[in-house]
C-alpha cells in the first residue's frame, strides 16, 4: 500500500488555514489617504480598482479594455483569467514595490487579496445575501441542478449591491480637499 494514500483517505492533504485579513473600517481612511497620494496613477487606480471590484489581483492585472462592455455597462472577466475557469461579470463602477509605499504612508500591512476580502466584508456588512456575495466573488454557489440549468444570473442585479458597497466606502473614507 502506498503510504501517501493515507493522506487522501484521511483528507489531510494541503490543510491550510485561510487568511482572514481585511482592512478594518477605522484603518481604511488611512489606507485611502495613502493610496490617493501615490504619484504613480496606474498603481493608485489599480489598488482602488481591486478594492471596489473585489477581483483577484491576477484577474485585474490581466484585464484588458476589450473585456469591458461599455454599452451594457458590464465588466467581463473571461473564464481563462479566472481561478474558477468560468466567466465573471460585474456591473461597471464609475468610481473605479507599490505595497511598500502605501504601507509606509498609512502604516497598515495589507496584501492585494486583503482588498478582495475587504470588499466582500463591506458587502456582507450591508446584509448582502451569501448567494450574492459568492456571485460577486465569482465563487461556486452550489451544485443545485435547478440553479445551473434554469436560473441565469443577470449582472445588472449586482449593480445595487456594488453601489451600496461603494456608498459604504465613501462614507468611511476621508473627504478630499
């Protein structure tokens, strides 16, 4: 018998504790101040884009303008760019080395994925249903045949949820002078 088969049998392969970091509301103001003062516009916009969309860093980094449906106001992440190998659609937002600079300015240690978790946490604080949170994160929602065969999620339905998240973020960020 293969000694490694025990790992599969006991389901102990790759047991990793998932990270739980988010940028707390009381620290988000300092983070935002540090980001908006970045001289590098692309870096500034990229960090804000991550926070306001909840995309994974690879999805955002490889995104191209041709994936933006301006006519229907939808941000499309093609399946070949996503971790789950399925297309992801989000409503467009109008508010849409570098880590060290931002960390130094705000004193907050964060990763790109912390921005994703922060986005989802802000939405959860607004009582967004779990199903909608999973759709926003492009996570698998269930194995329910009915859902996969008959129900088609319309990205426009996420507009309200994304708008609420942006409003929450706007309410806790400092006013610009």
